């Protein structure tokens, strides 16, 4: 897994195997369910899932 701070939050990336079992596929869906944005990228080297979690406290400092 890779993580990178973004100006609005944190972006996480994980490489996925070409074939996922049903259990693994469900675990991936649960893991990204709370992300604000997510996607999938396929390259010649493999598949990558990314998710962005926005730091809402930074966007709305008055809401603390």
C-alpha cells in the first residue's frame, strides 16, 4: 500500500492481483466504502485501486 498526502486529504493506493476471490473482492469493497472518492487503474504491470479520504476538518475549520 502507498499513501500520499494531498492538499485536501490522503490518497491511498494498493496493487491488486489479477484474480480476486469473492472474499477478497468483498473486503476491497468494504475498505473503500467510506472513501470520498475512489477508482481503479489497469496498466501493463497490473491493477491498482486508489481511494481519496478528504480531511473535512481542514475544509470547514469552523465546524470543529
